[in-house]
């Protein structure tokens, strides 16, 4: 044995206190802090956690031997029995200078946790991550070959924790099913795996719903690593899988056999390696017998379990040139599968709630607007937000006897499911009251009583208007609602002065109705306060802006041509700014065409036996004046039958009115409230066949009860 004793003296930078640090590590463009090859290993005594030594690790710099039990054993010292430490190259002068020139405050507190990056950490490539690779392109810790430019596996527990944190945040950002599945795929490829296949149940059960039929898995999405890499902007967009790739050739549907290998793996819930006995038999059932899974631990099959049951599976794949998965990667796969499954469960529930909200809103609002005589209608409805698709705003157009039409718009306080339910009850009540042909103020009075019966805090505003195309008049009653805007044919827009009234639900308030002119060619706009009121403007400022917007739109078409209704509604909604969607918006536009006096014939008939004959003569003369002699026989027969029934029971004069529009309409009114019923007359009956003839010959017919009696009407096609 050589008696020469070699004494190693530590350099000055190895004696520095733990507060003196090394230069800050550069930041990767994706947000992960990575150590480059020109940075020395942490000196002993800095307080950093020890790195576990494995076979094949090569110390970078020699250092002084540390006593047993010190954390500096992995700091690069020469083990005993290896002789002199002079075989290793000394540290570069530039490194030593950098250590001495770095201020002590640059070293971060070793006990302070490093904030997790927002992006998913990626491993450095050959140029930027030389510390992860050894000589010849081998991975330093395992000695395996790693391709140049390819993603490196995660080597430390901190890498895995940061990856899981970033991946779960990305998955949690999704709201619907596709966003969550895509978040899982984009979070794992290429950082965790080279390819991923996500299978989900078909159909997906919702909540506590028990699935019926066999368990069928459908391939929902696949992702794979691209062939090329852009070192500046990250990985290129995903490309289609190549032939022979399990991510591209797998079957779309897979029926899980009860008691089979795949069913056992899904029942076990925990992720398994592809070379496990259970997975070795389950993967051919999932992918098909024609596909081969990579050998070894290069695939992980992770069941996706929601709150109550397994809803799918995820298969993570790595190519042969990459390191195989290890036991810690099973924990990562389990965490990703759990977060994804719970997110999918919530997305399915959210989708069902959105579907229910859409159906509720669709049934609460009119699906299509009627086409009454003498008026054209258009409407719009916008919810307060996309996530709250239902609200308390509503609109309606209800045909009334005498070719009249009721225009209604209302707003229940709030925009929730409860508000929508109350709105539906008030709208149904308004339709029922309109069918009784009550005056507008009486309709609002009964709506106020109904709101009080629904609860003490059921408040709503409503505007109810009745338009008569024959008299060209409109009657309006208001219950705390913004006033309507009338656009005249010449382009002048005015805010109608109607009594404001108290909101529905206050109780004990009398409502007042006003009757105004509704000239032909004019347009009436009814709306809710969400259109004119927001956090940025008060309601009266918004009403004035609405009036100016309507007038400006009408000026574009000229004084003789009113703007189209659909385009007018779109222009009105364009006045909304970025901060103006604080409430639901309902808009109803009515264009008054009216019925010309020359197209109306109106008579009073005394309730006597000669009334049917006189009605036939009057109808014949009106048809001859209109050039509709081809309808004379049918009109005389039907008018005679209806007038005969009215005269038989009436005590006051009977009204007869003929209207010439796109159809010929005949209306007969009397003071008897009982409505006639269609019945099948027997062979021995002397009467009972009048309504049968009306039903067979007329295009449409009906009877409406009025406050003063009833009206029986029928329509015939012209020509």
C-alpha cells in the first residue's frame, strides 16, 4: 500500500453558507424551471433535499468526504477506497467565478415551496437539457438511450407533482364533455405519454340513472405525439395517426362481456400495466385482436370511475424508444383518471340541466307566433347569460274574436328556474283571461290576484295591449313596465304615454287603460327592461337610446317604406354594449297593416224569423261588390245556419260582419254566453245539422265567449 497520504482541501465556494446560492435557473418557455448543463450541482450543506443514488450515477465533481449521516453524501465527493480524486476534471474557472460573484440573496429559500407553473412542464431537449442526458445521448440515471429532440421522462417527485397539478387544472377548466376529454388528452401527450385513447360508455348514464343493456365503450378521442417538433413554439398540431398505430386503428365500439377480462379490470378501478396478467387479456378485448400492445410496461390501462360507476377507460401508450412507465406513473395515471371521470360526471349532469332549461324555456315561450289578420309579428329572446338560459321574461301574441290580437310582454323578478316557473303560470293565466275577452285593465287585475296567490314575493311587470285592425285602434294597460315605442310610417319614433301602474303582485292597485291610434304602417315595439337598463345606464336613458336607434333604422329605408321587422329586431339588439347584458331580454315587434274599411261589411239584425233571409241578401250583395260571386252559395248556406241558431236564443240584436282579407271571414255575435257544440244528429231529428254543415264546408270555424255573449265565426278560402 502506498504510504503517501493524499489530503483534499475543499475550495472556497464549498465552504459558503447555505444562504449563498447558485445562479438562477433559466425558465422553459412552457413555464417549467429546468436545470441546464452549465449549472453545477448543489453544494453540500445548502439544505436541499438529498437525491437518491442509483447504480450508474456518475458524480460530476470531486468533493471532500462527508461524515456518515450528513446530507452531503450525494454532493459529488469521492467514495473511500477509490484512491485519489484527481482523475476527475476540476471545476471550470468560470463556474467558480460565477459562484463567488453571485450574491447571497439570489439563492431561494430551500424550505419555501416552488410555485407550480400554469402550463404543463415539459422535459428539456438535447440542447437545453444536457443535465438530463449523459454522454452519447443516454439518460443519466438509467443509462438508456433517448432520442434527440424527444420528450424526456419525469425523473423526480417534484416533476410529477407539478405535472399532476397542471394537468388537473387543465382538465377542470372544461365545462362540457368534449372540453374535459380534450383537456385530458392535451395534458398527457406528450409530457406523460406518446399516445392516449379515451373510451366512454355509450350512452353515458346521468346521475343516479341506472344504465340498461350491456356495457358498451365507445372511442371518444385519441391523441398522439407528432412526428416533428418545433423547438420554439412547442409541439406542432396533432396529425392523424399512421396505419398500424394503436391510437388510429382501434375499434370504435367495444362491448364489455360480463365476467370477461376487461370487465374485471374495470371493476378493479386501479390502473394496471399492459404486461399485467389481467390487462394482457383485457387489451385485446378493448382494442381488437389485430392490434398488438407495446411490450413491457409501456402501456397503462386506467378505468374511469365517476361518482357511482365506471364510465370509461383511458389507455396511455409510450413508444419503444422512450423509457417505460414505472410504479409512480401508475399513481399519476390514477390521479388523472379520477379527475377526468369526476369532471365527465359533472359535465353530463350539466348537459342534462342545460337540456332541461332549454326545454323549459321553449315550452314557456311561444314556439311560433300566430299570423292574425291585419298585423305582422316578430320577436326575440336573449337570456342574461349562456349558463342561465331561462328567466322570467316572456312575450305572447293571442288572437281574439273580431280579428283582434292581444300583445303581451312581461318580466318576473329574477332570471332563475323559479322565475321561469312563475312566468309560465302568469303566461297561462294571461292566455286564459284573454280567451274571455276581458278588457286589458281587468286582465292585469286578475294577474295581480294570481301573483299574490303564488306567494308574497312574486313580483312582475306586464304590459297588455289589444289591437283592433278594423278600427285601427289599440288599447294598452300597464303594470309597472317600461312604455312601448311606436314607429310611424314617416320615420318618427315616439314613446307612448301610458299610465305606469304598479307591478303585479303588489295588490290593491287599480290599473288604467288608454286607447290610442294605431295607423296602418306603424310599428309597435314591446320590450323588457333588460334591453334599456344596465349597470352603465338608467332606464330612461336607455329608452331614449332605443327611440333614437329605431328612428335611425327607419331613416335607412325611407319615409314611405317601413323597415323589415326581422331586420329591425336585429338592429335594436345591436344597441347592446359589452356591459349591457345584466338581465333577460324579450322583444316583440308588431307591424299594423289593418283592414281597410272597404273590406268590411257590418250589420245589425233583429232577433226575428226574417233575420236569416235578410242575412243571406246582405251577404250576397257584399260578395257581388267584392267580385266573389263564386262563394255566394256556400256563404248564403252557412250564414243562414249560424244566424238561425243565434236568433233562436238571442234577446238583443244579432251582429253580422264580413271581412275580406286573404280569406273571407264571417262573424255572427249574440248575447247568449252558451257556446254551440258539434253533435251528430239522428235520422229522426229535425235540427242539429247546422254546425255539421259549417264544419264540412268551412276552412276553419270556432266560437268564442265574450263578456257580453259570444261570437261564432267561420272562414272560407278565396277563389
